[in-house]
C-alpha cells in the first residue's frame, strides 16, 4: 500500500542526468518564447517541409540562416548530440564524463554543418551564385530547424523512459531522422539534376559532404567503444 503513495515520475533505471534537465528546460523555454514572439516562424518551418513552392517563397523573404532561427541551429546540434550521448550510454560503457561527451558531439555537429555551409558558399562563389545550391542549402538548414523541434520530445522521452525500453526509442528516432535526411538528399539531388547539374558533381557533393561526415562520426564512436 505504501508504494502507491510513492511518487513515480520516472523509472529508477533511466538515462536522465541532472545536467540534461537544465538543457531540456532551456530548450523548451526558448521554443515557448520563440513561438510567442514569432508566432508564424514555427508554422512556416513545417509548411516549408511540405511545400517546395512555399519554401522558395521563404527563400526570397529571408536569408539562409535568418537571425530569428540561429538558436534552432544550435538546438539542432544539441538534440542530435544528446541523442548520440544517450544511445551510446545504452550500447557502450561511457568513455568520459557524459556532459563532456555531449559537448564534443554538439561541437562536432556544429562544425560539420559549418564546414558544409562554407563549402557551399565557396562553390556558389566559384559558379557565380548558382540557384540550385542556394535551394539545397536552404533545404538543409530548414530541415535542421524542423528536427530541432520535432526530435526534442523523442529525446526527452528516451532520457526518462525505462532503460529496457530505450532501444525502441533509439530505433524509432533513428528511423525518423534517417528518412528525413535521405528525403532531403534525394530531393536536393533531384532539384540539381533537373537543373542540368552534371551527375558527377551531384555524387561528389553527396559523398563528401553528406556521407563522409556521418561515416567519420560512426568510426569515431566505434573507436571510443573499444577504449
């Protein structure tokens, strides 16, 4: 009878750590603030994902990285970094302090997308401002903003659920992210192909700036698991 009166907000065996609570509070607080001050921005993120016409309209109205969306760029890296951190805890012994591992993942993801942005800017300069690249770049960062919002509830549930159920959440979120990223790559590649971009350049970009960073991340995590 006594156990019925004991608070059971979350299972005893879970992945949540104290520093993650602060991260979740900051993320949710900013999204609430963002949605209050810029009520159309979050709706536009989801509408641009569904409609290419609407996405191109937004491209004409705002920059690739609009000031109001800068936080979502950082949150995207934080959500993915935290997801990698939690998944690593489930399958491998932690190689270092959990918060330090998160910061490394967060910085690495930001670095990869920073390099991707610089690479596209360089190619655009060399090709005298190709619209296809502008659209691909906008689509990339628009999807990142979508994931920053949509993946947050999954990561929160993953952190507070029972460890025995964690692999199910990891698989579900991995499939969701994988499908969205593959959709973005195929959509961008098709746009480039229909605008007469040579197939060599399309495959070269996909291999170097889409597949290679992911492969390097997987190799790094695999090496850590053997430390």
